[in-house]
């Protein structure tokens, strides 16, 4: 018996029928919707509710993370964009032209995350340009979170529908 047969018997490589894929999908979108521009959303709620030091802390965290995102975008943005485009295109070709299920699963995880990454960079630019304070900052971060959650819900829906189709079309035994 060779090692690949053993590996495929022990680990189910059909991603959409694997419970761990769905757990990973839920954890990824839960984490992404909780961390708004690298700031935990409960910090936004606490600053809105209590003000004072919590508000100062929020402004500092937002300033630090906005500057970090903009610096990364300016210094290595072109290299990251090129690399990400290559990887997503490669995954897309493997997934939908060659019908590789693990590539389909990874593409359905990675592509929406690039949309969230672009949204984060865009929001960071707006915050750096406008320098919002207080309620304006809370509204901007909340808007970013709602859009991220919408992308997440749409992504989970599309992934679930595609995964169910794959499970029904492929069936047991590959």
C-alpha cells in the first residue's frame, strides 16, 4: 500500500463534506467581522458607551492600525497585489477549469477575503483623509463592519450552495 492511498483513506480530501472546512469557514468570518481594521469591535462599543479613556484608546488603536495598513499598501502594495492576483487566478483555474475540490474550497474562502482586504484599505484611506472623531469614527467603523458582515453572509451562502451541489453531484466514493 502506498502512502497516498493511506493519506486519502485517513483524511477526507473532499473539502465540502469535511466538517473542519465548515468550522474553519465559520471561524474565519467570525474573526473578520469582529476585528474592524485590526481593532476589536467591542472596543468600539465600549468607547461609544463610556467615552473617556476608552475613547482615547480606540482613537489610538485606529490611528496605529490605519497607519500600518497604509504603510503596507504604499511599500509593498504592488507586490502583494501581483502575488495575490497570481494565487487567486491559479486557484480559480485549478478550481473551476480542472475541477479540484480543495482549490474550489480555498478559492471560495480566499476571494471574499480579498474584497474585505480592499475594503479595509479603502476605509483606512478615508479615515486617514477625514480624521473622524467620536460619533463619525464610530459610524465609519460600524459601516465597515456591516459591509464586511454582508460580504461574509454572501460568501457563506454561495459556499454552502456550491458545497451542497458538489456533495450531491460527486456523491460517495469520488
